């Protein structure tokens, strides 16, 4: 299925003229993260995660689903290229869980060039995902609609961290080596099928709000951006996915029945 930029704009609520400018990138980045949920339902269901551009478009735009980094940033990349941006695929090593050893490159992000300036764009990192692009500039606090981030140098890499009240939280480290589709095919297969992958054991859904809050659903814990709700009611969780996160679960191929969801719901 060919990429349809107007259908993408409709999905995220973008209106007006799209030009390869920083203003356009900021608007699309925020709207995307406030419209298309981060979610790993298909991984939990044991479905194959297709990251080809046409497959991603069909799932996230036509079927009204969400996805994780290999899908989200593939969709953003296609949109930015259509508009006329210069985009390079990058990969990162995730540090948010404080691994004891250097982890593999299992996260997809984008480098966007505008007037010879470089920016990091990333709409696929769950609750701490960027809602605005960052200048590729180190040791400077950069504000986004959903928090403050900072890039620092770490052993030849750039380290992205999120500012919390108790200090900086490291998210991931990356370099500027261009990645190719085959690189993402391998990493996507690994994180979606490796038995110990956290994507295979925990329900993760996230959607940002334009007011600066973030909604999350982790296993049976739902946070609407204001308060946390613990629920053991699978019907309630199934309704939250549709009514709160806006996921369409009725598509003939990408839909999820209640029975399918209940089977993967954390016990």
C-alpha cells in the first residue's frame, strides 16, 4: 500500500502547509505522539511485526493501530521524506533499565537535517519518547512539550537523558552511523521474538496529551495523566485501549478481539 501523506495528516490532525522547516517538524512530531499510541499488543499476541513502509502505513494509518519504534519511526520517516526533509536512520542502545553490560542497538530513531543543522527525531520510545525534535548539541538542556532532555558525550556516543526532580535519567546512547533496513529487520526480529524481551512479557501502551501530560497503560496499571488506576477487569482494560487511547481493534487483519486480548492480559 503506497504512502498517502494526506491520510497521515488526517490521522495526526495536521492542517496547513507542510514544508521542510523546523516549525513543520515540531508540529508533526508533537501531533504524531499525541495521536498514534506506542503499543506492543502484536508482540504479545505473537504476530509478526512487519516494518516495511507499506505494512506500517496499513497498520498505523488505515487500521488505526499503534506500534513501537520500528513502526513509529518508519512512519515518521516516510512522512518527512514525502515533505522534503533529509532524513538518516540511526540506532541506539537502550539504557533506561540500567543494564550491567553494554546492550545491543535495539532502538530506532531519526537524524533530520534542516538548513545544515542536525536534529534528533524520535516518536517511538514509550512514556519518555520525545514530543519535539532536539538539536544535535551536547551539554545543553532542551525543553519539549513534555519535559526537558539533554545530550551528553559518552565514550564516543551521544547519550540522551531525561530530567527528573531527583536527577537525570539516561534513556539511550547512539552514534551517527547510518542504519539500513536490514539492520532494523534483524533488531526488530530480535526484540519481538527473543523469549526474554520485555516487549514479550509486559503490556505497554502510551499516548501523550497536548496539555503536557502522558497517559500510560502498563500491565494492569492505567495512568490518565492525572492519577493512577489499578484494575483487574479485562473488559475495562479493553475499553480503555479503544475509548481512551483511540486504538481501532476491529480491522479484519490488524484487529484484536476481546478474547485475544484477554488471553494476553497480565494475570
